[in-house]
C-alpha cells in the first residue's frame, strides 16, 4: 500500500515516540512533547506530520508554524532546538512527507520552510537551498564513568578537578524531583545574565519549566555554586541513546573558577552512568571558541544540514554574527539584566 500522511494528535503520541526513539542517535527534538511545550510557551501552532503504511508508522516530520514580525512566516522543524527535519524509513515515506510539507506551506501561506537535519539529510527533491554553517559536537560514551575520566588527557583531568579546590560544587536535580522549581530559578539567573552578556535575547523561564516538567526523569538541571551563589548551570535531556545539554551558561565574573569544567563533567558522568551511548554538547560554529572548548573533551563534529523550501531570498539570516545585527548585539550587551529579562522573552518568540 502507499504511504498516507496525517496530523498526529495525542492518540498517536505513543506510536510517534516509539518510532522516534528507535533510531540510533535519536534526538529529543523529535519527541512529541514539544508539540505541547512550544504552543504553551510561545503561542505557536504545531503541525506534526506522521507517515503510515499498512497501519505502521514509517516517517515523522514535526513542524511549528512561526509567525515573526522580524522574519516573516515559516514552518520550522524544530524551532529553538538543534535538530529536526524528516525522519523516515524509506524514500517513499520521505517523498510523501516532503510533498505534505510543500502543500501545508501553501495552505498556511508561509514565506519559507526550514528543516534542521542533524547529520546527512534524506534525499530531498524539492528543497531550494541549504546551509551548513553549524555542527553538533558529539562525544561517544563509555558506561564506566571512572574509566572514561581516566582516559582523558592529564591536562583535562586537572582542569576538571580545579574548581573543587576553590570550593566550587555541583548540585543535580531531576525533573521528577520536588526541588526542580528552585533549581530552574537558579539556572535561569545564570542563563539570563550570560545571554545578556552575549547580546542575545533570553528565552522565557517558562520554556525551561515546561521542558523539565514534560521530560520529567529524562531531564536534569545541574547548577554549579561558589559560596552558595550559582555561577554555572545547564539543563540536560535524554532521548533514546543520546543525552544533550541544549542550554548551558556560566557567569563571566566566575571565569577564573572554571565552573564550566565541573558542569560539563557532571553532565558527561551522569550520561555515562545512565547507559547513554552519545553525549551531544549542542551546536557550534566550526573553529569558534565553543567549538574548541567542546573538542578538548574528545567530541567530534557532526555536520548540521538546514534545508529550506521557498525562494532563497525569503530565507532570513538570524545569526547574531550577521552584519545587520552586530550593532543590536552591542546595544543589548549594555542594557540592565532586568530590562533584558523583561523584553527578551517577547523577542525570542519570533526568533526560531
């Protein structure tokens, strides 16, 4: 039989999750949970396309309709995350999902579509252009954390131990624990200040609260403290055999304490102990400072392919490094954190 496409709903959720999780290197961006999180936090409409053949799921395409005053109307898979795009068993399912995407784009009158494929995309026939400007830094894990630590170069092991000598400690809270609200509050203090320092509008705190609540025991908040003050923080998500740290920050004022080294080691150690086979540091620009930081842990780049549909001229460049945004970045870095926290969440709604 031929492939049929439907819009998945809560009655399809368990079948959707089962299909998404069975892929090697599966990513939490394909979780059906985002179809609830994103509308609740940002008010966007989701269209989660599911391909079936003979009653069996053979492909997925999670889409969010983003309407931005700055960047126009788009279907994005998946906004605010590092992955997405078409996940399918075979070419017929890919073609059916791609056709459904183009039809939906016309129906919703969007300016363009963006599919954030992690690794090589499937064979796409109707994509108008692509960008390969980012990579994910991926580390293959050992389920013995002590042995894994011992395999690090001596210099890296010394850097990991250094924060503890200055009284820096890490505290971990599971998304299923009662203390998660306090942990998210401390995380957001660090994250928001760091985003301001980078000149980037901050996401609303509700994004992290909703994410941790939705992923529950598969979400972890790690806060790093010096003298009871949070100085570094990250949120870790587990999906399938992969653990990712999609959001992490540290305070510039605490750089001399190297809290990031303790933060990332805690995240990696817990990923090893959980039995995960892969740790994803998140996306970076090749040869950037964050790229080099992640590479010192042994992580290797996985090319990200962002495929677009629509006129190439209609695809916006939303990078902070874009010349037209450099002045805005410098201005944002100068405003008080309280102001940035008030305005940033409103702006990020339209910056996928």
